[in-house]
C-alpha cells in the first residue's frame, strides 16, 4: 500500500503539470476561450495580415479570403499554419498556438468571420 501511495504522490503532480503546460491536449472540439480568441484574432490581423494583406486579400502571401480557401482541405491549412512552408516566407506558428487553435482560425477564415461572437 505504501508503494501505491508513493506512486500516486508522484503521478498526480506529473499529470497536473502536463495538463497545465500542454494546452494542445484539450479535446479537438474545444473552442479557445473568448480571451484567447481575441488574442488569436489579433495575431491573425497583425501578424498574418502583414504578409497576407490587412484585408486578407493577398500581398507577399496568398489571399486568405473565404473564397480563396473554400477548396483547400482544412488539414492542409492547419499544417501550413503550424509548420509553415519551407522555402517560402511562410513561417511556422506552432510555438504560438495549438493545433485546435489553428483549426479554429481556419474555420474563422473559411466562414469569413472576424468576430466569432456574432
């Protein structure tokens, strides 16, 4: 019994730390919190907009309008956001967002939403 108690004592903090430090472990259907959504939208407008155009109609990067993304597979778009495009100006954003957050941004762009609360 002492061995089990010691294992539980070690296991619980490790699991708690993993949950707190790895937000990407959330369920795939979880939306970002409203505060995180605002952060992601700011990132989209300011950082993505610097290459894809402030209105997302293109610039150095390709357009990110709903019409231009309609025929692109979501998985491919998420991978491009997370891992970038080697040999191009498109950097990886994996250090700044989870896969679920990238998926949420793809949904926002494909639905031509800038305010998901609407």
